[in-house]
């Protein structure tokens, strides 16, 4: 593990050295890196509020009695970093969470700098709510007859428009701020589209994965606020996990990814032209390294982690500057869709996907 972490630090050091340049120069895509850019299926898993150094190679503190038999907090995440595609210079677009989620599906965060609810929240609306009429990836996918679904862990019902679940004073597991789809008028007002925003349940998800004809080609997964490493407040309501400490929350996220990613990669729905993108929304101000363009906060969303898992994965690393617009641009290119707004000039992440002849 030590040589790997030292190599990562060297890669990050090179990235830091180019910070001043990357804010003003758009680096060209390495088009020759990958000789295919066509996706059968894409899975996006959104994690939360931890920087690059907090989730790769993270160790349990010696004083943590809750995890006495575990040396690493993130053994699965670290394994993926060693064996799959790893972006060592990936960034959130801004702070806090909501605008980063918006950026992943619309190529813009629309100047949002808060986590306020959608104007379609029920009951609502609430002061300061947000709604957008802009084109989003759902419009693009449906325009080309590409199937999609979004899975929100701990949402109580299909198409749920509530602000949170469960109700206070229980732990806030589902949070609307992590469901960017319901902020767009043409999704929140459409019963047919709301029907494609479903609660995430691993057992049901595995069943769907076992039937490729029933599995959509674009899948967006938002774990609950314990399993996405955000952390929860309120009273613990069984069978919820205690995510009151940061280390317990980080470990819970690692276990969620292990169970979910393993289920996907072992299924017939995961082909040689499929990819899982695991990204963290922002670093919650855990560091000041910034990149990739102007931001109202001055430092963007901070240095975060992005992993790309493929069926024939290789330990590929890239220190090129990526952000959530890069994620969207990669998906759009892979589905032969036009790029939206800031994705138009973003570097794509295809150099983290093995070539067919690798």
C-alpha cells in the first residue's frame, strides 16, 4: 500500500504544479487513448463530502473503538483505485452539494450556492426553492430512445417529492438535495418521468440486473446520507446504521460500494462496453486545491475522487484535470449525445477506460 500511496502523492504533486495553468488552459482530450467511445450501459454512483486523501488508503484511527478489527476504513475503494481507472485530479464544481449534482446531469449549476429544496417539494414550495427549465440529460436520453432510471436510497416511494425521509427527528437518510432530477420542470411535472425515479433496494436492484432487457442503459444511484459518506443527524431508527462519526460513515460508504459495485459487475447487465463512474460531489472544504475554471467560491468544489470501473479494468491513472462537467461530457460522448453547456469544453475521461485491444 505504501508505494501506491507514494505514487499517488507524486501524481497529485504534478497536478498541484499545474494548478495555475489549468484554471486558464483547456487541455486537449487524448483522443488516441481509447479506440471506442460507445457505451452499452453507464452507472453513476454519487458519493459525498470527502476529499481525495480522505477516501483512498484511509486508515482507522487507533482510538476508534467502533471499528476495532479493521485497519483500513476504505478497503474496497482503495482496491478499486489500485485495479481500475483512477482520476487523481478530479474536482467538484462548487460548494455545497446540490449544485454539484445539478452539474452532473445538466452541465451547469445555475449559480446555486445552497442546498435548498426543489420548488416541486411536497408539501411546499418553500422560500428560496429552485427549479429549472434547462435541457438535461433525461431530455437527451429520451430524444435518442435511450432508457434511464434514477435510484434514490431511502426514498419511501417512486417519484418521491418530499424534502427528506424519514421525517424528523429520525436520521435524515434521503435528502432531496441529492436528487437533481426533481429540480427540473420537465421531470418533476411528468408522471412518466417521475415513475423512473425509484427507491434503491439492493435485492430488487440485483433482480433487475439479472435481466438485461429490464435494466436501463443510464443508471444514476444516490445512496442515502449514511451510505454516501455524508453522515446523518437525528435519532437512529432501526435498521439504520449509526453514522454519527465520520469514520463510521466513511466505512459505511465503502461497504455500500462493495455490495453495489460487486452486484453490478457480476451481472449479465454489465458488458465489456459498460462503465461505472463513482464520484464524490465535493470535498466539503477539506482542502483548498482548485481547478478547471472560475467559481463564485474561488476554489470550486475542491479535490475529490473519481473512479471508473469496467469489465476488463486496468490500473489506469490520469492526472489530467476533470470535474463533473467531464463526467457528463464522457457520458454524452459515449451515448453519442450533444454536450450540454460547460460539458462542451470539458476534458473527457476515456483515458481511464481500457482500449478494446489492451
